[in-house]
C-alpha cells in the first residue's frame, strides 16, 4: 500500500468531511471550522494521507489518490495541540495514524516545547498510539465532546531533545 502525506487544502474538505462523519459523528467539526483552521497558516499545520490506488501493485486501479486520513496541529511558541487525527476505519491498524502523528509531532517539535491533546476517554487504541509516542495523561475533561457529552483524556508530551554532538548532552 502506497500512502503519502501532503498539506491539506480547501479542495480536500469534501473528502475530509466524509471521514469526519465516519469517524467522529456526532461530535464532528464543520466544514466552516476546517476552512477557518486552514486560513490560519501561521499557527496551523494540516495534512492529509492519500492512498494511491493507481500506483499500488496490490490493488491496481485507476483514478486519483483517495484521502484515507488527516491530521491537524495548532502550534504556538510555548505549546502545540494535536487538534485532530483520523484514519478511515477500513485502514486502521495499517500504520497510517502513526505516519500522520509523526508528521504532526515533527512540526510541533520545530515550533513548541510541549504538545497537548484531548482524546476520547473510551478510545484506548488512540491513547495507546499516543503513549507509544511519549504522551502521558495529565487530566480529564468531563463532557468535553459535544453533542455526545463524552469525556476526554488530556495528554501531554515534552519535546524530544536531540543529544549534543559534543557529547555534553543529557537526555
């Protein structure tokens, strides 16, 4: 399977909204919310994951790549937030979520010393992915997701420090 990441554009919103409905209903973002996010390029970083059906020898076909996931980051100098991350249910467990998260974290690490996120309290799979990337639970938000009223787990990750090339660095 050939999956590539690229910056999200307004032209991606129909596909993103289909995934949003598949993954997060009834707590979906609106198209207007995504348009607003994409208009704030100075503090936002949004990507889509595309499956290139035409170029995959395991699933030959024709046509344009298919959007199978997306992610978004809000980044300021003092902290960053994973705003959203989703992969179509049909391809969950194939590493696409990790690919998206790693891209968001690489960008976050360039901009901010700490990354925060909220994840549904009942989404153990996503929490496990975040823990594998160094996130720890720091709190809970009761009734955070609307309109469902589902609770959120708040997680935090500090920037991964590179060791000094002079040998003086400490982890």
